[in-house]
C-alpha cells in the first residue's frame, strides 16, 4: 500500500457517492488565463474501480474529495491536497546484458515496483533473483504478458530477440523499455513501428549515455536555451573496452548483436538527433572494420559514419580499443558545435584532469566555462513513468526513438567493410 493509500485508510469520513471536481484552463479574448471548473458525481462502485486501477485501496472508500487536474490525481486529506501518482508495475524479460541492472535500478529509484522477471538462462536468473529478492520469477514470457497488473516490460535480452519481445508486449497492452540496440534489422524496426502505431503503446530505448549522464543532460539543456547559438554539428566518440573473456558467443555474431554501428553508435545517433533537433536524417557515408581481432571473422572492432539531418550534420566514431590503463570502460566524448560557441562533454573521464565523470566544457564569446555535472538530476526515469500514466512523450518522442535506431541500422547496412573484414571467409571441410 502506498503512503497516500495509508493516509486514506486512516480517515474516518465515509460516503455513498463521491464528487470529482475537474479543472481546466481557458484563454479569454483578453488573452488572460481563467479557470473553468465543473463537478461530476459517480457511484461508489465506479470510483472504486477507478481507484483500484491505480492501486489505491479496494475497500470502501474513506476519502471525501478527489481532484482530477490535467490527468494528475490529487487526494484531499484534511486541509491539504496530496498528489498521488499511480505506481507503475514493471517486469523484466531477458537479462543478457548488464544494462538491465541500470534499467531496473533507475525505475525503482523513481518509485516503480519490480513485479517479476523471466530469463531462460538459469545463471542469469539466479543472479538477478539475488539482487532483487522482491521480484517473482515467472515461468515463461507469456505469464508476464498475460498479467494485467504489469504496466511496463523492460528487456535486455540478446539483441535479435528484443524486437519480438517488444512487439508481443505492446500487443498485450504494455509499454516497453528496451536496452540498445533495440533492433538489428530494418524489417523488425518497420514491424515494431507498425505495432506501436496500432497499439499506441510506448516503445522506449534506454540510451544510457544520454539518459544516465549528467553532463549530456546539462549540455542539451544549454544547447536548447541558445547558449552556443544554433547547433550545426556534433562529433560523437564512443570508445569501449572489449573485455574479451567476458563476452558471450552471440556478441561476435553480427546477425545477433547487430554490428558495431547498430550497437554502440546508436548512442551517438541519439545524441546527434537530440542536439541538432533533427526530425529526419540520412546516412552520408559509413564504414566498419576488424583491425585487431582476425580470429573473429565477422566481428567489427571499429566503425564510423557521417550523418546529415534537417537540423545539422554529424560525425560518429566508435571502437572496441579502450586500453586497460584508462581505468574506465571508455573515454566517451561529444563535441557540439554552434554558431556562437561550442561544448565538449567528457562523459566518463577527464584524462589527467578532474576526477570522475560528467564533465562539461563550454566556450562562448565571453570565455571558457566548466560545469561539474556529477549532481545534475537525470529525468528520464521519472519522465518515462509519467508518460506511461499520462500517455505523453516527455522522456523522448516516439519518432526520435525510432529514427535513432533506424539511422544506426542503415549505417550498418551501408557501411564499407575494411581491415580483416575484406579477407575471404574461411570454410570448414565438407
């Protein structure tokens, strides 16, 4: 029971019918803002059904006023008005990437409740169960999809399984948050777009390098406020440590993992769209390489792309070459060029400089400015949960989400193959 529910249960005023007051803003001819209100009366049975939907107590109602304002629920207790945001129940399907821990933790931190999880791998399930003892282990994916108390499905399954999980979840009336890459082919992306349009469910991709990095969040806020003029170009660098011994077999299979541009560069395409405010874009050029791992014939350890949108242009470079001496998974950086200045985001580390990550440097006509963004609020989780309740798009628009994925997949398809990828494939004896 939520704190708001407990307060309701302790009140003693009981009634047969409840009045709901609705308020909306109306603009008058004098361009001033006035409020119009009306009162609607419902039977106690109708109100109980409504409150049960949002996890309020199903027993006889013991409140005397509920105010609905712009889809938020306010419950009047005594002389105060308490806002109640319905608790979102989420389940996890697929635990094949450690990002699932970030996805789960950020939702829990924002007040969502972990309902259940499913993974076919026993070792992954056992580890997840130890970390999140409150979650029930489902016997199948279908058990989760058929559970009407689950509002949101989270997935970090093997990449070539994520689209199918998302589409099945949306068809079951649930919103979705996928780890990247969410899609490894254009066919499954097109199908997911169609399912999302048909069901009107939310299909969100967890672009952690933006959503979980304070410097990126702050830089985007500054860019949109005009701090460096009109943004015309982004440079996104995404080096990663390979940790070869820790990688499962599917990681080296592009058909399952998606390839380096589909996978890592999806972050950089997300950055490009966000900073340039582009709503349409195309791949100008791309290439992928295997320079350092010839033993994995199809593995790509380097990739780069040029992209052009209706709000600017961008260059992207990603790789699996981060040396062990760095002490972090990668020196991820973004340079945002504007007509009146530029910003550099050092997401993870400031080499030979300040400790930790989330560093932001801004240069404008007045000078050089530094922002320590380690304490910057990260709104994605809160916004996503609000979007689920209110059917809005504040965390990320659906068009942006799908377009970032589309650019990554198209870059992968268009990429020239260089390095060891140009060598003939070996064939086993018949």
